C-alpha cells in the first residue's frame, strides 16, 4: 500500500539556533521529496545563521559554529530551496508548529514570498499523537520497528518521518491513501499565522494571546488601532505581522466600488 499523491510531497526537517520564530535561525535544512511516481529526491544544506549557536542547541543537534562558518547564508540559498519546493505539498514532524513557520520566516527575512496557497500540510506528529501519543524516536520504533540512529540529524529525521507516514497509512486504513483523505481524518488547523497569535473561530480571526485573547482581531483593530502599531513594532514573527497587516488593510483600506 503506497501513498497516492498528485503533487510532490516535500518532507522537511530543520535544525536551528533555537525555537523562537522571531529571533532564531535555520542552521541545517533537509528535504526528502516524494514524487508521484514513488521516486525520492533529497536536498540537504548547512546554513550560516550569522549569529552564534547557543551551546544548549549544539548539545541537541551537534552542529557548532565552526561547522557552519563557511556555509552559505539562508538568503544565498533561498531561491534554490524555493525552487526545490515548487508545486510541493509539505510534511514533517511537528512541522505545522515549527519547521514550516520557521522556513516561512527565513524566506520573509530573505525578501522572498513563499506562498502557502494550495499547499497541503501533513504533520506526521499530529497523526501519531492522535493515534498513539509518542515522540519521533518512539514513533519510528512503533511504526517501523527500527531504532532511529543519528537522531537530530535533519536528513535522518526527515527520512524517518516519511517512513513513519507510509507505515501510518498501512496501519490506519481510515486515513486513506491521499493527502486530502488524511487531512479529512485528522483535521486541518485553523490558524491565521504560524505562531498562532491569531486563530480562526467559525471563520472569524481571533487573537490567541495577551489582553485581547478571544476577541475579534477586526474589532480590536477598530476600537484600539494602536494595538496594531504595538505588534508591528514588537518582537513578533514576520509572518504574524504580515497576516495582521493583511487583516488591517482588508478592514481599513477597502476599495470603494
């Protein structure tokens, strides 16, 4: 039983300087791309984040400042990565909450628009947590009966994630064999921005943090427009600011017919 896809599925894993979307940077990216014919393409790059890697992060993934000092910056490889991901749906492990948001941030920092329109997002961790409640290493052991060697090596983790996805559709027939059927089974997350500062509730954008948590974004912008300025000047991810600006423009700069 094989996953049936119409578009390539790019499984992404990142190693980074930390977990803050607004301030941390990618230091390694690995992409394992499954094509509709079942063949696999791979891309892996070390990235110079142009900032020191904290020792706590190096202790997790084993990448040091010395290892990336001669590596290209993300901006230098952004076009290459964007082209490799062209027309791809995206997958990963905890990718909806971390890898994809971080990747989008890096594209924005590099001055490139990376459109998510029409892309399906398959987070293998969500399937696993829904069905079994485990971690990546345990998922690999549970579904594939293998020990995950080189954990926190981006390519090893991305490859293991794709193997887990194949094993999951074997184990759970209710998932189906298409990305659409998988998403219908596990549900799609109604987030407005990847950092989840704003979420969709019954089709309405709602703030998901701070003093206005649970309130309509549009209504807050109308009654307290300075809140928009505070967020735009604050230490928030670029994607959050981008989505808030889209709502602001839609609300206040509507074209008069």
